C-alpha cells in the first residue's frame, strides 16, 4: 500500500470510529439494536452542509451537528419507551423519517460545499498544525477530534449517570431500585449514540466536501463490524479500554476493505465486502463464545 492509501485508511477509520463509539453505546452497553444510525449519520451531513453554506463557522458546526443527532436519538428513545414500540422498529421508523428530513434540511439530494471553509481548509484547527506536518493536516485534525470524543465518553461512563447507563443494559432492575427511570436512561443513551453518529457524518461531509442523502445506507453494519472487531481482538488485553478497542477496530476494518479493493475488487463491491466481513466477524465471534461456554 502506498502512503496515500494508508492515509485514507486512517482518515476514514477515524471518522467511522466516532460513529462506532455511538454504536458501542447502543449495541454493547444498552443491548439496543438501533437502526436509526443509518438516518442520523446523513443527518449530520445535511446539517453540516446546510450550515456551512449559510456561512456558519465550521468549528461551531461540530457541536450543533452532535445536538441534531442527539435530538433524533431522543425521538427513537421516546418512540420505544413512551409508545412501547419494539427497539428495532423504533430505529427503522426514525431512519425512514430522517430520509425526508435530511432532504428538507439540505434542500437537495446532493449539496456540495467544495468552495466553503471547513475544519480542514483555511480553519483555525489547520493553522495549529506545524508546517512540516502540513501533508498530514487532515489525519491530525481527525485524530484530535476522535481522541477528544473517546476521552469525553470515557469520562462520562465513569460518572453516576454513566454507571446507570451501563446498568440499564445489563440489569435494569438495579436502575429502578436506585430510584431512576430506566426509560429515561435509555433515551439518554440513544441521544449520545446518535449524537456521535451525526457528528461522524458531519465531519465526513466537511472532509469530502458534499452531502449525499444516501450516504447512511449500511452505516449501522459498518459500526457493528468496527465494534465487534475491536472488542474481540483486544478483549484479553486489560490495559486497552473498550472505547480504545473500538477506535482500533474501525481502522483495522478500513484496512481490510482497502486490502480487498487492492486485490482487484471494484469500489462498487464495497457493500458486498462489508457484508462478507461482517458475516465473518459474527461467525468467529459466535465460535469463540461457544468455546468459552464449553470450557465453563
């Protein structure tokens, strides 16, 4: 692999790692199959493109994008908790609705921002990178954002609210016994998860320079693959936190995809590669779980 391909692996891997931190919250902590991620990821792109076209500072766009995704996650949670709709269906409903909402926000199915200022072009963040590292400006900015997101999530999970979030997925009776509403805790978890998904979509929009309404298709599968790869590969290394493992898993996954394309597969086969890798990961994971139960 040449340096351009390697940089591309790290750049896309770091962006999807942010989204995967959200999937980690729903899949691993809450045990909630949240398909609304397929809608909140492009929501982040739509909000970012629309705001940047209006002249909003690209750095300010980042937290606004997170809040937009968090609001969508709250809707998923409210449908599930208050309307008693199954978790899987709640995510599907929100994801379908967001397709139309994203079109409304962007005003079109494809909104370019190539000529606009982004966090990667003529921005304050870019000016902080030393001149000698200018060729690596994009990956440095992405690494900074990803590390900040990971550390903030780690800090949150060590708070009382974070412990309640963990309990809501594994032992919701404990949440109730502590005088907390488990439904509210779930809604908060879904808000955080979809906030990360939208944030990743917004950063991808700023990197590639356009919004595309179909960009979210299969996002949840990529996120799940990243989470499973990371948590399975590093599960025996006690020094590696789960959130760190998820970030590494995302980069490893992008490297596998790049290797498959480098072996001659067409870029149009990306979805098939994704499905095949995800199936392989699930099979290996199930086999390992079977061995653990056998020796228990």
